[in-house]
C-alpha cells in the first residue's frame, strides 16, 4: 500500500492548512490512518489517529486546533490544522495500518513539510 501526502506549506502563525493522505495499491483494507510529525532534532510523535469506524485520538498539544477525518470511499485521511503555532513546524507523515490479501501491513507516506512563521 502506498501513501501520497499533500497539503503542506508555509503559513503564518494563526493560519490554517489542510493535509491530505491517499492510500492506494492493490487490494487492501484499512483499519486506521494516522498523522505523525517530526520537528528538527526531535523524535517523531503521533499527532492524531482515526479508525475507519470514526474513532479518533488527538495529541494533547493539538486538541481543539487539529481535526483528523477519513473518507473511507476515497481511502483518504485529512488533517485540518487551525490556529497554527510556530511549534507546529515539522515534517508531517501519514501512516496507515490494515490488511492486504490476509496479511497485515503498516505503511508510511513520504512526508509533507509544514512551516509556521511567527
């Protein structure tokens, strides 16, 4: 399963961006999709995760500002990011977990850079 992430860019503090992540490639089912981020010099951290049933979890640092959603028909996850802060600057990675032909998979996208100017 391949992931294509998009939507990153440069935005001023207080602004908004919407990230998209499309899963494709053969026959597969999705259990959950997630967004992680990695800032320079820091470890990769979970931002938000959503199951195909719609259950979500957001990191405390983004609660009330970011919202993850999923379109099960399009195999696409979104991350709506509002009230962006300088500390949100990072490379954002999409992750998907599921099964393909009876075997579990765990795939990562290439990352999309989000830069928030103060």
